[in-house]
């Protein structure tokens, strides 16, 4: 997968193909998707090939495609989680494979952060956002804070600009619509002064919604019934494999 096709939350780098097939209707992000993302990262970090459970995603047809983001937050206090990585795509991707791809890409290849390390896993929370219900806006303010994510595209002085914010961004920052658009214009790389009424009128805007599910590491351990990051777990798994190999001869 080409890095140029990846998008970071708040990034100005968007997929080229925003006019492709419509995302699947009625898709919902699930706890199983979040568990799978944790499994992908733990498998990579701890080299544990037993952790992946393909059956978790059995309900997802191989034909289903959807744009998505995977977000990793790190706990800094009992109530304070801060962004640790977020990358996704605005073009529909085969959902099963994309969950695995972006779980790893957002954890290890978000250039704003160092790759997630083993000792951070127990402090993580994962979020899976499936982007749905894409609609062309009448203007760049034709959307609702807290409901819609937006994609903007505009042309200025021989250059094309584009960027996106996920649905929760404006609400989390306490921005109104105009403040959000102004921030998004700057995120797109526009640095030619204030955002004027003429510039606002030149912006093409698409709104979308997301189905989002979050899961903390503590919840993950509770659901799967074990902590796969502990040495005790890995020693037990190794003993079990050794015994199985012994009795198979």
C-alpha cells in the first residue's frame, strides 16, 4: 500500500479517488474490529502468531468496502487520553484487509509520532471509524458540528488544496463551523493570509458521517480473558506448544 494513499487525522494529504464507488450502507464499527486491531499490534510487537483470530471478522463479507480510520490514543491519567496515531483512507477499501493494514500503519507509521512500543500497549485505546453517508454540501457551511466530518477541496494560485476532519474533531475542540473551516484550510497547507468570504465561496465541500467504536486495553483484556502482553502468558503459550509438539511425535 503506497504511503501517499494514507491519510492522517487533521492531515492535508487525501486519497486521489474521492469519487469512486459509494461506501456500503448500514455498516457499523464493532468491538470485534477493535479487538482485531489490538491483536494486529500485539502480534507485531510480541511476535505472537497465536493472537490473531480470523473468525472475529467472519461477519464481514470479503466484498464489503468502506473508507475508514484507525485511531490510537494513549492514557496519561485516569480520564485523559491523547492522540498516539491516526491514519485512514477516504477511498473505499476491502474492509477485512484494511482493518489489519491501518491498525498497523496508524500504530507504527504515523510520522508525527514514534512507533508504538511494547511498554505502551497497556495504556492504549483503539478507535475504529467507518465513514458512511457521503453527501455533497450546498456550501462549505452545509454540515453540522458533532454529526458530520467534512472534506474540502479548493484551488488557489495554481495549486490544489484538500483536507479532512473526522466528525468528532470540531466538537472536541469547541469550534463552530467557520472556525472549523478556517482550521481545515490551514491544515490543507494554505498560508496566504486570512480565510476570506471569496475563498469560502470557492471551497467544494463533502460531508460524511462515521460509525465509531472504541476499546481500551483494559476492556480488551476483559473481553478476551487474558493479557497477551505479559511474560507469564507467553511462557505458558510456549509450554503448551512444546507439549503439543512432544505428544505429536
